[in-house]
C-alpha cells in the first residue's frame, strides 16, 4: 500500500541525516503560513526507520514536518515507501530538485487573478516569488514574439561560486546599470549577466 496516506505522530518522524535540501528562512515562513491558513500540504514521504523501531525516517518533506511541529500539530499525513538505504539517498538527491518551469502566459494569468484579491505584498508572503517578481509578472501586457507552437517559460539559473568569485561578481554588480523594471539584487544580477553574455557573443561574432 505504498501510496496510502497514513497519519503518523510527528514525534515518530526523524529527519534523514543526509538530506541536502535547505530552505531559506523567508521561504520556510511562507510554507508555514500556507499550512496554517489552509491546513493543506503534500503528504510526507517516509520509510521505516532502519535503526529505530516503530519510528520513521523522512525522505521528502523535512520542512513540512518542521513547519507542522512548530505549528503545534501532533500528526502528519505521510506515505510510507519500502526502500533501502541506497534508494533513499537517490530520492534525497532528486525529489527536492525535480520540477517543471512556469509557463509565462499562464503564470501571468494566475498572478492577475490572485491580484484581484491580494496585493503584491500579500502575495509575496504566500508565494515563492518576491514582491518585485510579482510586480513584473503583473505588468506583462505583451509577450515577446515566439515561434509558432513555442511558449515562453520563466527559467531559473543555478550555479555555485567560491569566495573569490562571489567578491568579483558583487563588485561587478555594484557597477552594473539598474534594469528598467525592478531593482533588486537578483534583477541586477540577471540584467548584468545578460549584458555580459551579449557582449561576449558579439565579440565572438555570434
């Protein structure tokens, strides 16, 4: 019955010690607020704990479990998977990283509908998006021309920098022009990277 939802006491749910996924404090507060207001959340994925009898090890849902605990809940909705240590590690490395992209036109329509009831500031407390990002999406009135049968998506670019590299990037950001729309650090970073990339391509005759 691997897909059956079972209510398990939170005190019997133990985080996996090798879970690499960490959520920012701001995003975690949004998650906790959502659960408190709606009482809805995706069931946690757990397995029988390999060492502690009558307890369960969390595979997916560490932040949901913590949010429920902080909200004073005593039980959590869970799905028990029968997996070994190696399978657990594979899921730890993938479950929190696999995801799709937001189609821009549909995201804009969704934000537009939500904006009829919520302000951008209120939405930023409920959604993963920042207030600045929500404002930009709300202001989209015309999408750039797209080839037939293609759609525009909101994309996320993730990369890692060492201490020396981040100092160089932050110095460059301080000199980078402010984009016409939005002025947050992420806005400037995206704008600066785009300018640098375009100049590099032009230097290569592309």
